[in-house]
């Protein structure tokens, strides 16, 4: 069985002292492909170096909404140029986070829109972070999708069924993290049951949000297997089938990423 961790943060300090061991444990658990996600344009070189160090680790380029005000402004041309690297398979993560509001909302929206346009220009998927910003996220994606060529994924999805349907209508995929295994996540499990299997991804968002039975520990890519097994049971299919489906989905959405060798 082979799985993809479609969203993790291998550059974060949590992994600095044992990154090689973390990657080895992922491989031992059947996670053959990982995407290490950029959150700060000023740290893109570090993210890229990790991706370059392994044939089955890929990366993205972007600015997290928490960092929208603190990071230097970048335009579509700069993002598109960085995304031309062979190991960069997506734009983001970017989006809107109105829960913490660590950056002003107008700044978040500006940065999000710039990323969406760079994704359209580069023909790469957009990796979207959204929290307590459903209406503005849906509106911006709808506006930027006009004329086509914009696709992507709403990562670590915890939003409403309505937003999931709006994103699916625009051609986006939905990615689920360990949150789906949490005791109080029944509303999210309802979304998991409703999203078409062919539009679903799985992820860790490591080092955050370790799934049950690892909850309370530092998350790592190996643990995506727990989330995938839980979702498979929810959907009434085998873990192997869920793994095959989500792996195919990943490569359909991110065609720039080569499949891991068998």
C-alpha cells in the first residue's frame, strides 16, 4: 500500500534534529510521496532544498495568511518564476484565516488573490488555507476562476459542507487531516462522507494535528496512514483502496510530481 502525504512542513524546527529519521519512518509506513509546504517566501530556499534532497519529496511556494503582513510583498511574476523549478508542484499555502487574524484581512485577501493569479499563470494547483472565512474564500476563488485554468485543493478542511460543495463546483479537491479522527469532529465526518472519493486527498499538516491514536504527540508524515485508515472505514472501503484512490487523485491534481518508484 502506497500513500501520499499531500501537505506537511518538513522545514519546521520540530523536525530539524531528526528529519532523516522522520522521512524513513514515513517510508516504512508506506508513505512514498510527501509535499513539504512553503509558508514564508523568505524561507522558500530551505523548503526547496529539502525537496531537492529526495526524489519523492516535492514542495510549493507561497505565503501563509498568518504571514501575509510580515513577509515581503511578491507579485505574480515572482511567484511564477519560483514555481518554474522542477520540484515546485503548487502555489501556496495561501488563503484567509479570520480565526486568528494575525494579518489584516485586506492584506490576506490581496496576497491570496496574487497567489491565485500566479497559479492560473503557471498552470499549477493552488493550496488554500481557510478558517472562519468561508464566504470570502468562496467569492475570491469564484472570481479568480473565471475563464478557467484555476484548480487546487482546500487543505486540512474544517469548514462547512456548503464551502466544500462550492469548491468542488469550481474543480477543487478537498484534503482531510487528522482532525477527522477527533471525538468532536462529527460535522467534519459528515463532509468526508459527502465528498466524492475521486476529489479527496489526505494529509498530516505535520507537525500539527496528529490523528487518533497519536493525538497529543508531534505529528509526522507516517501518521497519515492513521487518517487514511479512519476515512476508509467511514466510506466503507478498504485502506488499500483509499490509498490507491487518493494517490491517483494527488497525481491528477499535481501532474508535475512524478510517481514514486514501485
